[in-house]
C-alpha cells in the first residue's frame, strides 16, 4: 500500500486522561461517557467526527467519479459503544448522509459506492455494524 499521510497522537490516562497530536496542534481532555459532570470529549465522539469528515470527503470524490451532479452534502456519524455477547466491547455506527442535486436512486448508489472507498468504512467493515441512511434534500 502506498502511504499518502501519517499522523500520530498520544493519550495518557485512558478515558479520563488527555490526548493530543504529537505536533501539539490539537489536544483534548478525555472523559468517560459515564462522567456527565466533567468537561471533555470521549474517544467515540472523536471517532464520529473523523468518520463524518472522511465519509463526506469520500462522497464528494465518488460523486465526481460517478459523474453525479451533487450540489451539496452533509454527513453525520453516530457512534455507539456496546458490549458483545462474549463480553468484549465494540462500536456501532449509523451514518446519516444528506445530498442535493441528485435523485434518491442516485443517492443510494452514491453512498454505497462511497462506503466502499472511505478509509474509515474500509477499516471497520466486517467487524463493526454500520448502517447507511441517505436523504435527498
């Protein structure tokens, strides 16, 4: 695989600690999803932000490749954390995509094709339940 880009982040203190990019440009205090009275973010929120941005970018590229006249798009990622029957933890993902400029059939084709090229989709496929929902606006 040809690598285009790498970044590195370091976390200390786990879910109740701190994480930041090693170049110092961005960092967050972390809180567990159970700590409702503390300020900070949790890893699932950070993952949701990254997945939403990545999928929306991949959607734009895929629309161009398929020659679909998408005029705008918006992607939201809802990431849940749960426990599997064997006691291990796993993520659960819903992607909500809004597109304009194309019809519903084209929109469905577009998000399915995007799901095949998005790096986050490729990283989670087969081990994380992911549902896609598209709305034409």
